[in-house]
């Protein structure tokens, strides 16, 4: 269970805060002997366990499930239990309890009147309510601190006005820090101011500087409460100061050693930094050189791109010329093929004529006419040579 500032957890908060709460519970334990006791807003349960040390029966009540699980795990006894409930609707009959303790819960509620009325309901007519709450004028106004968990805080007069309609008998004590923690009426503890008026001393703003109020309330008359002093282990001021001095001396030695180590580390880091700066300058120079080289490569690349584009244009022109030459070649090839076909045809006709001539010359009538001198001598036929188109 983690300490968030809303609920005190022993071992997880500072000693002053814990002692403020412990003092109230040890003060209340004097009134719990042999009684049926309810601890409202018990939180982690340590206070309920203190009350159970002398009570007939002690119940701790809280709305937070995690706190109750922690309390049940940490504190166990036959006369102790922990309940989950809303503090404005207590699970007890009218007049069932002898003592109700409600420490540091009032300021967490908007409906303070309804809360006080519910506490009175479960108390016996001669039962006792012990309630504590921080002093708004000191806790918040003077110190300038605002607790985000507090919904409504009270001054002395405001707490007085809250209790008066419900309890005909009540007494508001003051809790403050001394060498120990004191609960009582002593004006010096509360920081009250004496004002002289017409020869009379009046107390102005009682409890103005008290850190906390602790109210004892009953529907019947009460005995005056004696001043209560809770002295924690840290209350031996001389011993604690000596312990603190020893701790400071040890811290000083540790600090001196740490300073020496840190100085050495700083020197080493400075040396490493200087080396890194030198290395960085070398890298910068190399980067500059490579950048210039890259620029030169880029220029060469651009030139080659231009040359390639020029070659592409020349190639396109050459392709066009080649296509034209190919076209002319195809035309001349077709013409040559046509001439060859015509030449073959002429050759075939020439052969046919030669054959016809030989047939005529070898015929009987031609031979008879030749002998009679009646047939002409044929001229030799000239056959043109084969030629191609140039």
C-alpha cells in the first residue's frame, strides 16, 4: 500500500506526521478501557489496534477497500475488526457505542453537520465522541498550504458552532508540537493572544496558532481532561541532536569523498571532452573535404547526364536516318526483285524463240527454200546480259 498523503501509513511517511496521529490515538486510549469503540475513517488500522489494546471491542471503519485489506492483514486480535461503510451511514444501532473516535475525517466531508449528527446517533447517552481536525487559520491560512484532499476546514469558532447544536457538553483541546506532542487547554500550547481591556485580560481567538483541535463531546457532563503529553522516541532532544551531529559528520565525510571522486570524474570527463572536441574538429574537416568531393562528383554527374541526353538526341536522329535508309533499301530490293522476274520472263521468251528458230531452220521447207535461194538467213539474236539495279 502506497502513501499518497490522504492516509497515514506507518513506515511510509515522515515521523512528525505519524506522531501527530499516534498522539491522538494514545490520548483516546485512556477513554477506551473496557468500552465498545468505533474508529471512523480508520485508514491503515494502526490507530484502531491501539484502541483495541484496552477496549472491550474496537471496530475500524473506512470506505477505502485497499486500506481495509491492509489493516486486516497487519492487525489481528479477538476484539478487533474492520468494516467497510460510508461514514454518513454507520452500520450500528442507535446508542450502541460507548466511544467514537473520528480523527482527521471531518475536513474531508462537505456535510459536517450530517456527520456529527450520525456520530451522536450511534453513541450512548453517556457516550463520548473524540474528534480531531486541523486548524484552518494555522494549517492553511498561515502556512499557505492547501491540502487537495480537504473539502472543508474549520477554525476554533467554526468548530465550536458545528458541535454546539448536537452536544450540550463539549470541550475543544489544542494539539501542537513541543519537544513532544501535547494535547490540553494550556494557552501557551495553543498560541492564544492575551489582550488587556479596561484592566481585564481577554483571550482573543483561542487556539489561533494551534495546529490541530481535539474535541471531546458528550450529551452528559464530563470531567475536565488533563493535559496529555505524547513523547515519541525522537523526544529526547539532546540524544537526537547528538545522533544528528554524528550523521552529519558521516555525511560530511561521505560528501568529501564524493567531492573528491566527482572532481576526479570531472577531470576525466574534461579530458574526454577535449579529446572529443579535437576529434570533432578532425571529423568536421573530413566532412568538409568529403562535401567538396561530393559536390565535384555531382557536377561531373550533371555533365554526364547532359552528355547522355545529347547522345540520346543523336541516337534518335540516327534511328530516323536508319529508318529512311531501310525504307529506301526495301524499295530498291523490291524493284530489283521485280527486274529479276522480268529478266527471267525475257529469258524464257528468248529460249522459246531460239527453240522456234531452230525448229524452223531444221524444217524441210526451210531447207528446200534455202537450197532454192528463197529463204533468208536469220540474224543472230543478242541476249542482253543480267544486271542489277544500282
